[in-house]
C-alpha cells in the first residue's frame, strides 16, 4: 500500500515489524486528514500479511479495501459514532477467535471522540490482552485520551502529508495533475479535504464565501463583511464557513509575523495582513474562534454578524 508523505514513519514501522516487535496497542496521533486511517490499515497488514505487508496477498488486499473479517473498524461498525451499549457488544466479541489467521485487530478511530466511560470500558481489554488481540487507536487530540490508556499504548505521531505528496496521491488516483496540485495547495496537502471537494458537495461554495468575508474585512468594509456572513444557509454551512475563514485569518497572522500563508485565500490573507495590526488580527481570530465554538451562533444570524463585525471593526 502506498502511504503518501510517510516514508520515515513507514520505514520505522517496517523495522519494528521485521524484529517482530510491533506493540499490541498502538496510538496514531496527527492532524485531521493526515492519513491515520491508511496507516492503521498498513499496520494491520504488517500484523496479518506474514510477508512484510506485501500488498499482493489476499490478507493485504482485503485489508486495503476494509474487507478483512479480522480487522474491525469499531467506529464504522457502530454507525460512525461511539455509544456505550453497542460498544460493549463489540468488546464482548473480542473473545471470539480470529476467522483467518492468528490475530484480530480492533481499530478505534477518532478515539478522542470517545467519552471517558467508553475509554474506561476498553481499559481491561488493553491491560490484559488476549493472545489474539491487537489494538490501533487514532486521534487528533491526545489530551482527550485517558492517562490510563496512554500509559498502555505506544504512540506514533503521524506527519502531515505535505503539498507535493498530496498532489501526487490525487493524481495517482486519476485527478488531473494540475487540478491535483491546485487542490493540494488550497488545503495545505490535506488529502481528506481535497477529496471532500472532489466528491462534490458545497465545500467550494463555502470556501468562496469565506474568501468573500475575508476580502471584505481586508477592504475594511463592515457592511460587506456583514452581508457576506449572512449569505449562509443553515448552521452546518455557517460553522464550516467560519472554520475556513479562521484559516485565512490565521494565514494573515502568519504573513504579518513574517511567515507564509498555507491555505486558499492567500490574496485575502495578504490584504488583511497589510491593513490590520497583529493585535487586531489576533482579535479577529478570537472572534472567529468564538463563532466556531458555537458560543454565539445559537443566537440568530443577525446578532452573530453584529457581534463579529463589532469585534473586527470596533464599535
Ligand atoms: Zn500481504
């Protein structure tokens, strides 16, 4: 399996596996969309292939397509969300021996979305694992994982894919090379986000709205900012748009501090950086975070907009 932008980590895991020392419980931490799930599949192959994750054998191919009966993606199995009773059911099934080989691998994706109770329910299993069990956790935020779990897993930090490797990955999967490069640059090499755009949906429209808001801020156009903000329909779209806006503002801050812009909206970031002080941009970022964190937008949109523009422009 090709892992894009992960050569160093892959070599490390290969080395550990070759010595027969893959830990029985592994935590993969890294940014959202950096490729943790692909890596979990690869580690499952290292466990089950018997030939260094050859990619050719039935086990490897089944794992690559999430069709191996002994590699269980728990969150997906539970319908995309952890909840207590179904989780207990899955944990009870761990006593059942593997179908094909010697091992059964449980992947707990987004383990940082499990409550402390969910995590506690796993604890015994990881502490005293049966011979045939292996565990792989993935998470963005390690601080949401219980200390008792952390002390029993071996953590590997998964690096970001990077713009070049991401573009390569997209073009290998059939996306036009120039489009692949464009998208990869827009999303700072985040494969998942590029795919979200390619899969259709409204992402591009939301990004455009975020750019419009940022452009209006850059022009010191309070009215334009307010009207771009109220273009939104629905809370989810609003939240996504604000998330994208946040990235542009973050890029503006980076530019202001002598760094580089990472995401779409470089021009807009440039004009904000040129027209506002570092402190003002920090204030904007705060205001955007507040919106994104849902503190404000339980109010109606007009109030939210008024709040944001007053924070950005004063008054
Ligand atoms: Zn294989």
